[in-house]
C-alpha cells in the first residue's frame, strides 16, 4: 500500500512538473516575444534607422527638432570652420561583446574623409571641404563588426534571401525578443499578419482592412519626418513653365487627404522650418486664370503623366480629378521605384533630420535632383547653408531657401502622411 502511495505521489508530481515547465515557466521566466512585420527590401548596410537605433548608437543623436545631441561622443568641436571635426568619447562605454568602446573600434566609412585616432577617446575627421551638418551625419549608429553595437538589443540571428535581409532576431538581457520580418509590399505584410507570421505591423500607410478587425488594435501617427510630394520634371516642355506648376498647386484640394497639410520640404518639427511660405490653398479659379494667361504654345495639347507607387494610387487618382477639372488630360501610371522619365512623380519623401537638402535641389546633382531643377538663388542658399556653423545664421538661410523654393514650385508638398501600427489583441 505504501509503495502504491509513493507511485501515485510521484505521478502527481511528474504531471504537475510537466505542466509547470510547459505552461507556467514560460510565463514566469521567459521574456516578451514580438514578431514585427516591416515593408521594404533592405540590405544589412541600409536597414531602417528605427531598427539600427535599437542595436547601436552613433557618435551623436538627433532629436525630433533636428538638434544634434551627445551619444557615444560627449562633445565635439571644429577648429577650422567645419573642415575638421574632433569628437571626444564618453567614458565607460562597452560593445555588446563586453569590450570597451575606443576610438580604434569605432567604424565610419567615408570616401572623402580622413579619420585620425590620436588616443583611445578621440576621433578626428578631416574633410576636403567645410561641412556644417557633419555632426548630424555621424548620428547614424556605428558597429564594431557586422551588427555588433552598443545598444540595448543584440542581433542573435539574421536570415538573408540573396543579398536582402529576410528576417532579423533581436534579444536583450532580460530575455525579451523581437523577430523582425521584411516583406516587399504592404499587401504581403498584411497577409503575414493574417497568417500569424507576425503579430504587429509598423509603418503601414494603407490601413485596409484592419480598421474593421476586432482582433487588431490600431495606433496612428502623423509622420512629420515624411512629406507626400509631387515632383515636377522642370525640364519638361509644359512643366518648365512656373505659372503652370503654380496652377497645378492651387488646383489640388489638400483637405481631401485627411492629414496635416505640408508647406515645404522641411519637417514642421525642425528648428529650421518656415511656416510663412506661400500656402497654395485650394483655389481652382486662380488655377484656371494662371493657365489662361499661359502662352498659347505652353498650353496647347496639354497633358500630364502622373507616375506613382501602388501605395499612393488613390491619392494620384484624386489629384488627377482636380487637374482634369482645369481641362488638362491626366494619365496615372503605377511604377515601383523612381522612374527615369516622367512629367510628375508622386512619392513619399523621407525628410533628413538636418535641413541640408543639397542633393535634392542643387543643379549640379544630376543623379539625385529628381525634379531636374535649376535655380542659381537656390544653389547659393544650399551652398551657404552647408558651410555655416552659426545656428541662427544657418536658420535664416533655410528660411529663405524654403520661401524661394516654394514660390518657384518645382514640387507640390501635399501633406505629412499618417502611418499606422497594427497590433494583434
């Protein structure tokens, strides 16, 4: 009888232990697991900054207003008006492998910058030309090797499909884990959520069909670091006319987009933002008058091809209706990436944290000036802005830059888009 009792007690303890290990222990001892879906094709060297910021730190960091603050570096200075930059590291910093952060272990690669490391706590960057936004440039997280950084989250696994990152697994000391999976389109990301591959989606532009899902929690945010923009090909035979570009600006009813109206190519959160530029409020009568006043050859057989991405197709169709109300024939074309030839290109522009937009608007930048825009006054302002160290003087330069750029209308700045984060309840 005693033997049977011992067996029964042992069986009870065994079953209880199984359930404890199988169901209770994970709740008590395991960290939180997030499976996140992100849309986009990325290589290991161009992962989104939001992800890199979890893994590592830069010498500096940038706040929402674009102000540069200390990160790995405690201080910095330029002794020669922006051509040489000296950064002094904080004490007590360590890489995720436990090794101390020194100047020799920090890796930044610039093709036209010479880097010196006179001691373990000092980095000297010698540029070929003065460049005032350089402290912003080194806010990008740096890594000792691969993706070994100084951040709270460490890369424990990374999966590639060819040269593209398919998924990345991040862990932290407390045992929490993030599995971030990448998908080429928003539709594919949504399917992954429906199938349970991910339990969260971040940076979603098109919310459908999740607004009606009871199992999905939706959080929305106005993305002031982006602006939905129509870039005009200013070398086009029609759109080289400033008055036509302005007419097209007045013709778009921005109130239909249910988001915060944009005024310029600089974030409204930025220290350099100019809220006093021409607003181009919806005024179809003024738009028609501007077109009527165009030379005959500038409006004869007027038609515009508006190229956009799938995610902005409905916006493009709405704009086309506004322009067609002026008597303009509009063709909407969907294209992935940046087309080589177009008249008008509707896209989401990621605004850099620093107001320097030399690559986008300066006439010498053939590869990145997608509007093919040429304006000597804008060129001069952009040149002055990237060498000026005095913040107040720099601010005045970029206030003028926005005023003259918006007046000339090489692009229409429509709105700061709403993005959504979808969570499974």
